[in-house]
C-alpha cells in the first residue's frame, strides 16, 4: 500500500482508496516515488493529534526531540491532577506529599540530564551516579505514596470498626429488651 506524500495532499491517504492496484501499478508507483524529488521545506507532521515541529515519517527522526516535547506536554495534565486531588481533600496527606514530591524528581532530573549531556556527552541513563541519584528521588516518591495510602486504608478500616462496634452493642441491647 503506497502513501501519497505530504506535498501532494494535506493528509496521508493510502493510494488503494484512490484506484485499484495491480502488480504492475505497484512497480510503477515504486519507480515514480523513487524518482521524484521531495520539496525542500517539509510540512509539519502530526503524531497522536498533536502538531509537532518534526516530521515523524522522516528517516532522520530524532526520538530525543519527540520525547522531550511529550515530556513537556505531560506536565500540564499532571499539574491539573495535583490541583484536583488537592482540592478534593480525599487523599491522605503523605500520599499527597508523594505526588508533589514527584515534581522534585522531575526538577532534579532535568538539570542532571543537561549536566550529563554537557559534561559527559551522553544521556543521563549512561551516567550511573547521576542516574542513581535521580532514581532515588523516584523511589522516595513511590515510598511516600504507598505509605500514605497504607495509612489511609488503616484509618478507614479503624473508622469502620469503630462505627460497627456501637451499632452491634445497640442490637444486643434491643435483643435483651425484647426477651
């Protein structure tokens, strides 16, 4: 299935929707595509509905640039999540602190990644002492969240037991009064 280049169409439409394809037309399409020259200015590509300033179908796609843009976009929904979970006052305080502490992990990882790139010429994942330090912040984040949820579940369990105890005592008194 051949695709129409972005320069000829505003969208990518498989050519099989436009005309029937026989083996001979496939060879002709391959030759015509190979012999055509692409325009110098590339159109913006679209990935998952988000316009990115990189053509994702280009043979020279830099995955680092796409990853950094997705990382930047992901902060907005996370900040909205923090806003609403704080506003609801339904999360245990230690869990809420853990969710906020994840921003400390992000805040430390960005400069560490820049330092690794500038100082060592490689990514953060290849510099063990920097990567380990950044990941320890993520471990602390997970620990805060889990311990907060555990405390919240214990408090909820204790409140259910306390609420059940007075009711069961009332039922026993009613039974004794009826006898």
